[in-house]
């Protein structure tokens, strides 16, 4: 018999990989934004604040994805669509996270 959380393990792995990808971009991400008269430390602080906001907003989406995977994962496996469905959920979430981050930085007066 499979453990109760067997369906969510691949989802957790996908989430960890997505977060690792975002973290890798985080170091250089602040440098992609500019605003005249703002110091490097202020730009980094503003970027960190926007990333925190992004994580807060996307946390709900991550929880929803986990619920979807738990309820539909068995069906997706039977149809051979589990990996493609997980990739689709992760892709939508990554796009949404990037948009939240960009909107926050734009609201603070930064430009790319």
C-alpha cells in the first residue's frame, strides 16, 4: 500500500525545483531594476520586500495546486498525464509569481 502522501511527493519536488530556480534568479534579479537616486542597498531592500510579497501571494496558489494534485493525481497517473499536468501547474504559478514581483517593483517606481 502506498503512503498517504505518495501523490504529493512529486508535487513537492516540483515546488522545490521551482523555488530553487526563483532563488537562483533572486541574486541577479534586483540588478535588473533601476530607479534614479536609489542606492544599491535600497534597491535590494525594495526587491526583497517585493519577493516577500510574491511568496505570500503565491502561497495560496501553491496550496491549491497541492489540493488539485491530491485529488486528481491518481486520475492523471492512470491517463499517463501526471508529469504534464504538474508542469502545467508549475508554469502557470511561475508566470503569476513573476507578474506579482514585476507589478510590485513597478509600483515602487522601478523600471527594467
